[in-house]
């Protein structure tokens, strides 16, 4: 009798443990790649409309830096960049929708921060775009450093980290400024454009977009100084390592391609290259693609259909776009910036 | 001595041109030099090629010049993660080179003596041209090491951002004057090409 009760107890404990493990296991999704392949397209959570990063035209065709990144993932998997569906998400719902498996990736100008990784069970595989707070001011002032802004009247949006960073920066550099804060960004811009303040501060990528709408865009410069860290990164669910690695190495393949001089225009030539690092990238040597769960030519597909990092940058936000944002921090580490990808080997 | 150097520069450049002529024609129609053309100073450079302060991270000391031929930019390193950036015109296919050199000599409104090979190709060229606004070398020249190349001005400001030169680096006159006043003889110049496949 005693043994029987003991056996029952052990049985119950084991059953409970198994159930607990099963529940824990279910909580984490590890099948994103499998589902994506079965579905035949990548679901991308994007910003509903941010010039240069993700914006649809009247016909619903999406363009932008974040959009192209998602197309690159689709190209790596399906050899077809059009196998990406874009789902606009607002800032509040974006992380929840990713956790609820409504999208496979967030490619939505999201800043990578510690708490977002620890609190949301999410993972930011790599930095796609280094943004940060900058300053715009009239060209005629002839100022080329943020350290020369002592005593300026500065327009800033209220209730933002932008405003806090501004205060920190001026305090740290022992400079004074007069703040003009507004609830709405439109009002910040209007105040600056009508000369109510000397300087406008916002994230640099935003400043270039805002400048386009000033009455005389060419009369204003944006300083090269970046005073805060806003590393924008794609986001995936935690613990789906296979999927995370695909997203991470898609970006790194694009950065490595630029560093090695492989572009969408010379990809066929690159496939004949005898340079070992080019061969590993385009898949004529090694089995790096298979190890990712993809094909040998995964990176060649990305470069052919979407381009290398520099091509994507220039087309969407750089010299080939309306925004004309200088490469700055996003230039390769070997050419003045900090974009650095681990090697494919 | 000065004329002799110009002659050497142009002779070597012209020889290189002959060697790679079929190649360069395929890549880019040869616009050729236009001696006597008075530069149109109202030409507005593309924003990307206007002189501006930019973020640039490097271990090279302030005062160093870094030329990125693929970007068509010349950086004068300022330190503290920034550089003064100028737009340039660079060597066409067959006239690309890279390396580390120093500025060995500086000249204002340099003279120009096209070599016979160049005259054979472009018979309209003068045999000698005194420095001045119509001179293809423009307002200033900075000689690079013992090479035949230099950083110079231009009387064709609309060629900034293109690859048509014989290996020299050209800036608009206002920019080359600005740069000339900032860099002494001895300045370190690093020329970077895009990687080969």
C-alpha cells in the first residue's frame, strides 16, 4: 500500500515535471524558419511610413532601408526578394505582435537597448543602422561643431529622450542653452523654420527628413556630431537560434560584401573570383549557407537581388536618395565609420 | 625644372592612356581636356561633393589626407572623429592607383606642357600653356611623392564626382585653394581604391 502510494506520488511529480517542461518549451518558438518556408514568404513588421526606412507608395509598393533588409532575408531563403510581406506596426504594438508570431522579423527602426532584450524575450541580432541625436542649424552661422553651440536657443520635442540627452550633453560639456520645447514635432520644426530658435535637435535620420520640408532646405546644415546612441536593429524572438542566425548573417553578408567590393552589378564576376574571402561569401567555397539551413549561394542571392550594405544605404537614405544622409557612423570601419561584420569563415 | 616635371607627368599619363585606351573608351566616353575653357564658377556641385565637415573615424593623425577614389572624396583629417571632406574627380579605368605618399611640392597656378603623345591624340592642345583660369590644372597643384600624380584644380568643375582623369585628383578651384592653404609640404596622403574581386 505504501509502495503504491509512493509510486503514485512519483508518477504525479514526473507527469507535472513533463507538463511544465512541455509548457516552457511551447512558450518559445523554435520553428520560424520551417513555418516561413511552408508559408512561402517572410512576414516583416515595419514602420507604417518613415521616408527612407519604410514607406508604401499609392500602389502599396514598399521601399526603404528597413524594407530592403527584409527583402534580403527573403532573397536568402527563397532566391526571390518579393517573397516578403510587409505589415505596418505602430510603436506600441510592435514587440507584442512579434511575440504573438504575427511577424517573423521586426525591421522597424527599433533601438536596441538592454531592457528591451531582457524584458520582452526578444533578441536584436545586429545593428543595421547607427542613429543618434544630432543638430541642425542655419548654414550662415558657420558653425561646424556641437561644442560651439554654447548659448544657443534650441528647439526640441517635449517628453522625449532627445530632450534629456540634450540636457546631459550640455551639462557634460559645461555649456548653457535656452530651451524651447513643444509637444508636437511639427511645432518644433515650425518654430525653427520661422527663426524662433537657432538650433533644432532630433535624431539625425529624422533631421535629414525634416530638412526637406523647410522653406529653404539648402540654407541649413546638420552637424556631424552624434550625441546619443540609437542603434537601430532588426528584432526576432528569443531562443529561435536558427532563425536569429539567418537574420544576423543576412546583415553581415551585406556588410562583408561591401567591404570585399561585391555588388549587385558585379555578382556574376564575383562568382568566378579566386579570392578566398570572396569565394566564402558567394559560396564557391565551403558550406556556410548549408550550415545556416539555407543554400550555398544564400549570400550571392542577397547581393544579386538586393545589393550590398552600401548599395542599400545609398539607394534609400544616402547620396542616391532624397535624404542624402552622409554615411557617417554607418560607413565601414575601414573607411571612417564603425560598421564592422565578423568574417564568413 | 617645373616644366620638365609637368612634361614627365603628362608623358607618363599619356602612355598609360595609350595602353588602356580601348578599355577606357568602353567604360566612359573621353571628354578630354579643354584648355582655354574658363571655368563656370556658378556650377553648383552636388551636395555630396561640396566641401563639408563630416564624421570620420581613423587612427591617422590630424592633417593627414585620405583619398577614397570609389567615393570620389578627399578627407582632410581633423581629429576627434571628424574630417573636412571635398568632392574630387579621379582617374578613369586604367589610371587607378593606391598607396601612401607625401606632398613633395606645392605650386600656384601651375603651367602645363602636354607631351607629344597627348598632342597626337588631341591635336588641338597647345604645346605649352601658362598657368591661369583656362589651364586644365586649375588654381593650385600639390605634387604626390615622386609619382607623376598630383592633387590639382580644374577648369572643368562639372567633372567633379566622375572618373575621367589620368590618375591625378582634381578639385574645383575654390576647394583646391582652400585645401592648399591647409596642408604643408610633407603632408601624408593615403590613396584608397575599392577592393578587387
